[in-house]
C-alpha cells in the first residue's frame, strides 16, 4: 500500500470525487431544461426522456469495461482518455441540430461518464486497507455527493441565463478541466506486475467467476436496490417538483439539497464509524434509517396531500442510511476478489446503473403520477435490498 501524507490524501480524495461526479452532473444538470430541449428539437416529453435513458444504458454498459481495462493497462490511461472524450462529446451535444444527434452524443457521454467512479474505487483499494480504505471511500462519497445538489442549480441558472446549449458547454469545460487535473495530479496505482491481460476469453472468465459467486449477487443486489429506492425520484424530479409540489425550474435544490445532505451525512458517519463499530452493525443501522424514512414517506402520502417538507425530508433520512451502508458493502464486495478489484467494481457499477436505466426509462414514468406511488416504489426497492442483504447473511453467517 502507498504511503500518503494527509495533504496528498486530501488531494487524491478531491480529484477522485470530482471524477466520480461526472455521472451525476451529466444526469442532473440538464433536468431543469429537459422540456425546453425537447421543444427546441421537436421531441415529445417521452422522447426527450430517452436522452437520460440512453446515457444511463451506455454508462452501465461501459462500466463492464472500465475496470477491466484499468486492470490491464493501468488506472491513469483510462481516466485520461475518458475525460477528454467526454469533453468532446459534450461540445457535440451543445451543437446538436436534432434529437437523433443528441441521443448519439449522449451515448458517447455515457460510455465515458462512469470511468471516474469505477476506476476511482479501484484506486482507493489499491492504496488503502481496512478502516483507512473505508474512511477514504467515505471522504470521496461525501465530496462527490455535492454534485447532485449543485448540478440542477447550475443547470437551472445556465438555462435561465444563456439557454440550454450552455449546459453542455459547461459539461465540456468540466471534462477538459478534469483531464488536465488528472494529467498532472493522478498517480498510477496499479503496477505492471499486478496487471491482468485484456483478452476477451479471460475477461468473460473473470466476469463469470465473479458473477456466479453468491456473495457478489447478494451484495451487488443490496447496493443497487437501495440506490434505486432513491433514484426513482431523480428522473421523476421535474414532475415531482413542478407538478406535485408546484415549484419552478430554479427550485430543484429544494429536493436535491436535503437528499444530498443525507448522502454527505451518511458518508461522514461511515467514516466516523470505521474502526469503531463493526461492519455488520454499521450496515444494520443504515437499514434501520432507510426503513424509518420509507415508512414515514408512505405514511404521510397515504393520508395527506403533497407538501414540500413532509415529502422531501424522508428522502434526506433515506439517503443518510443509503450512504452509511454503501461504502461498507462496496469494500466487502471488492475484497472477495483482491486481484480483480477493477472487474468487481465494473460489475457492481454495471448492475446498479442498469437497474437505474430501467428505473429512468420504464419505472419512473409509470409511478411519477403521484407522490404516494413514488413512495411505495421506494419501499419496494428497499425491501428487495433488505432481502438481498438477508440472503447474504444467511449464506455467510459471519458476513457483513
């Protein structure tokens, strides 16, 4: 393991958080302008929704490769290539003359957007062990979780001041700046002696080996379903906030602010508990918070009309529990295969994002008709995540 001074560790955490934030920025920044983009390109609301679905599908698909490629050629080349290509694709989105062109370039953004998250997890595990790894993972989560709160506010401001094209210009600047910062500040943490050959047969064998492991199935399902319980609100945000809660395009912070505050709080608590409480206890506490939030959310919407605070505060409590649970489960997941951390990170990210793509393209449009159906959907995903955790603990009695 590398030795990092506190200053170098903070710098690495900031850079990895920024690289991980490309994904949330690509999703949330253009949400306030979705209707206007659709109108400008002659697309219906359902058609323009596919700009999110296509992005998420490609984001998930490429996650299968980011980690494996980084296992073969190193972490640094993958980050440099994807940040540069993301910036170029964003320029293309700003100049897109029609929906078809926009969707194609959003696909390219998606192919690049997940590299920072996937490779960043592998970098953390390359450099840190045990409680130090959990603290670093929590620091990165706490920092990058600012992105979903900031992104819709930035997007709303840019849209109001300069029009929707400026949102993609901003994304391009983010990509180019991160390319420069990574060029000068990201060390290579995966030495030649530990690299795996990038052969498709070996890659498929690695995926099969990891994917057929019960521990991977249960842990990846738990993290993915927990996240989906919150993510159902992301593509539903324009309807949830503007139609049900009667807010404007510049007021998305009223939902994203509390939700992201919960993510930051959960990540901070995870870091504080590292080395002080057992992993199993930390995960149990997190699920208790999510269950409380879900019951409050369903209970209020079952008996009362939509109102801002009662509809939003349960999201904050839910994301606190979600963020408390995620670092511990993710580290446990990667530790199942120490020599294939990039591959494991890719598969875990793929499963989570594919579920998110299904939520964005199919489930959210079916349930965003009322706050109650959104709350019930959150509850359904949480129960699935809890069942997956129970399955893991049943197969691994001493599991986390």
